[in-house]
């Protein structure tokens, strides 16, 4: 059995003796704290923290991380608190231990909420010290290695969480050795029979391919030696989940996947990497379009390497990765390489760059956490943000930005800065104007065009895919809705108070405070927001305010029959004034407003059939009128009867464009062999604009009856 003395011997290779003594002291402290506790397997509990520390020792982590590994379950599973650990081992170690510990003092509704809250707590700790996540990954790795003693249902839940979050975090931080093992162990827990079959097939195939692998490996090594280039050629093994995903997602057979030979060439410096690339391309023909230079443009997690695919002997594909020793360490240990070089008292740009990228990623997580409505929304954003496939685009100054596959202009704008995203109105891709929904490709140069008064649009959520963009858009829309609802609520209350010859501004502050206490609300803005969103009726709130002001019982004061002006609609009020889809009101139409709970005022045409349902509740209906200076486009729906003929849609589209309108939607239904019904949704400026368009449509010889939909 692995002991603390075995660990101390291993640590002697890179840590000074005084730090090793501190690690041993942390072990003995944990041993006492967990005295009498056993794991499900029956082993003493302290074997778990010792194994976690051993995983970190393999990554050459510093002594404080190792001490935190020893103590990481003490707060959670014993009566010892954070303060006691800080006294014994110092504040940094106590903070690391607390960051890894779960929230045990709070009872959650279900496992999903508990998982989300614990992850949120860990992210906050990561923002102070990134080592928290490395200790947590090592803890999760040992737990996955010892899943055997758990119930099948719990095994699957832990394995799923590991795949969705922890394996992706390991990938994001570039810790490849932990990522691969976490993925394979999770796969074995979720699909034990599939994993076993693939494992047996891999073992069998490896024996059959041994001579072919040796032949290609020798050919590559001989070519390097002939050119006097330093380099070691090693075979590359595919892991279980990778094989399974390729079989499932690409519909490939096991034989097709295993027929690709993988090799890695480790050399001394970057110059040698490119020289070796020339040698292997001279030895075997490269497959067009399969070369990737991750040295010039590293992945988001700091990974650097040259990737190429060759036609080997007999036409077999040969995948080759070429990298330096430092890049190899970085590929395996990722951000942990920062401490590996630190332990050797040397600065290294690759490790330092990875550490800086990790800090920037955690900073992005914190921003997402601030914008998220709750912990469940936050963890969903994080899962979406952890997909590893990236594209690389450029700013006008030549800076490289990493974005996930399928990202759009909006995602790029928010990755530059949240304020840029919130105020963007257009974009140039490679100097050509492009819509904000354009999907990006590697190598493009983007320039975002902003405007001071611009605001995010709800439709952006249909094509924004990055967690940062989506959370920032939602946050801005919530803030925008709040501001607009407060403004509308104030207008509605003042309109109702005008009947009592007063206004909100003229009422004494104590009157409003008394009403807030009565309604159990904290601020005046909260009251106005609830009115603007239609959750409270402005007329009733106004009556109660006047009652309180005069010291009367609720409803005792009668409203004056003073003339009240209608609410003016400008068309750009935002999220709390919306236009009914049933009747599509246009500037110039007589309109009426209905206060709908949660939506604010919904604008209808006066003759709309749906408004008749609300006439029995006059407190929720408002007289509206259009402003004179409206510069917006509004949807209008028409139904046409037309002769069935070829080119009908093109003819209609041409006529609508000539009339300076746009077609937003068109559908055609054949009534019989001769006639069709065409439903058009158009974007027009006002009722007069629509009338001109209808007049043009009537001039077409094959167009019959035209009617406006929605009454």
C-alpha cells in the first residue's frame, strides 16, 4: 500500500526538505481528523487524500497544493473548521481547502441545485487561487478510480457530472493526462459493456498492427537521423472515449478508426519542429487540408504543436504531431506546468502564457456568474462554454481571438468587451459589411461598428452561442426591461392620479412609503416596475395613494371626472410596450392598449376582436395615440387571392421592394388548380405606406381580392 514515506521519497526529487516536512505534518493532521472514518471500499479514509496528493506530486505541484490535498475533506467531513486549519497551516492552505470543500451547512432542494451552488462556490475560490481547481481535479480523478464501491445509479450520476464539467475543465486548462483518464473512467461507468468490448478490440488490434507501426516509426526516425535533426518518434495511443465518439458521431467502423496510425515527434526547439515537418512531408505525401499550426496560433488552453496527416506506405493515413519537450509537458500538464517550472526556479513563456489564459478564463466565469439569474443558469452557461473546438479570428489590430465553432459576430463583440457587445449595430468581416448573425470562420478579420444609443436585441439569443454573450445579453435585457417598466409604470400612475388633480411627484414621500409597507415592497421602483409589467393596476394604486394621503379608508375617495389625454406611442418603447400579432397595428390605425400581466401594455387596433374580451375590465384598458414623428417599420399581414402561375413569388417580391417595403414571411396555399391564397407579412412604415402598396398589388392582372389580416 502507498504510504506517506513513499510520497516523501517522490517529493524529494523537486521539493526542499522543509516543505516536505510541512506536507507530512498535514498528512498526520488529516490522519487524526479522519480517525475511525472509512471509505465505501473499507479502506481507512486517509488513503484518499494521500492518493490525491500523489496525483498532484506526479504534476510537480507546490507544497501548499499538496497540503490542501491532504486536508481537503477535513472541513467537510470532520468538526474542524477553516479557522483552525489557517492557524495550523496558514491562510493560503486554508483558502485552498475551503475552496474545494462542498457547502455542507445548507440543505438544497435537489442534487442539481446542490451541484450548481457548490460549483459556483468553487469558481469564486478559483478567482482568488487557480490551484483550487487543480486540487479538485485530482480529487475527482481518485474518486473516479474508486467508483467500484458505489451504487450503479450514483456511479452514473458522478460519471455524467465528470464528463460534463470536470473533464471539460481539464481540457480547458490543458491538463491532458487528467482529461483522458477522467473521460475513459466516466465512459466505463456510463457504458461498461461498450467500454469493455472496445478495450478488448484495441488490445487485439494493437498486436496485429505491431509490425506496421514499427516499420513507420523506424522510417520516421531514420529520416530524422539522416538529416541530423534531434527528435524522438513515439507511437500515440487512442483512448476509449475518443474511439467510441468517432464510431458514433462519424458512423465509422472500429477497423477504419484503428487503421489511422498516430505518432508524436518530440524535439528540442521550435526551429527543429518546422525542419522536421519538412522531412516528414518529404518522406510521405501530406493529405491536403489536414495541416494545422498550433505553434503559431496556440489553442485556447495553451496547447502548441504541429499537426499533419500523411499518406503512409500502402496508402494508410499517418497522423503526426511535432512539438518541443516544453510543449509536450504543457500538453500533458497544462496550467500545472506553471508550477512545474516554478519548482525548478525558472520562468517559461509557455507555462506563464497558459497561466495568464487560465486567469482570463476564470475572470470570464466570474462575469458570467454575476450576470446569471441563479446557480443553475450559471452552470448551464459554464457547460456551454467548455466545448473545446475553437476557431481563431483577428481584430483590426491583428490580435488573435479564440471562439467556439459556430460562433457569430455577436459572440466576437462580447468576447472583446461586454460594452462593445451591448452597443454593436453592424460588422465588417474582411472589410465587407456583414450581419451580426454571420457565422465566423478561422482566419477572418472582424471590425465591430457601435453606436452610443444602441441596445441588445432579444433576437440575438437565437444566434449567440458563447456563454459570455448569452449571459450578458440576458442581463442587459433584464436591466432594460426593468428601466422601461419603471418608466411606463410612472406614466400609468401619473395618468391615473391626474383624475385626482395630483401626481406622484406632488405626493409626500411618507404616502408612498406607507403604500410600499402595505404592499410589502422595498422601493418605489419595485412598485412602478410591477405596474409597468401589468402585475398591478395603475388606477388602483393611484386610488390607494390618494386614500392614504387624505387619511381615508381604501376606496372611499371618488375620482374626479377630469379629461385625461391618451398615452402617446412612439414605436420604440422597448420591451414593456408590444404590438399585438393578432391585428398588427400600424401608425395611422386607431389603437387601444391592454395591460397584460408580465408583458406591460399590448397595443391592439380598436376594431380587433380580441380586445372585446377585456372591455369588462376598464382599469386594464388605455386610450393610446401614435406620435407624429415615428421612424420605425411595423409588420402588416395581407391575404391575397391570386392565379396559380410560375414566378408569382418573384413578381410579388419585386413589387414589394419597389414600394420600399420588405417581405418578412410568405406562404402560398393552393385552393384549386387555378387559384392560390397568398399570406404576406410585410414591414411597412405606416397605414398610408400599406395603402399605397395594396394599390400597386391591385394593379397586377392576376391578383384578385386583397384583405388585411387581423380584426
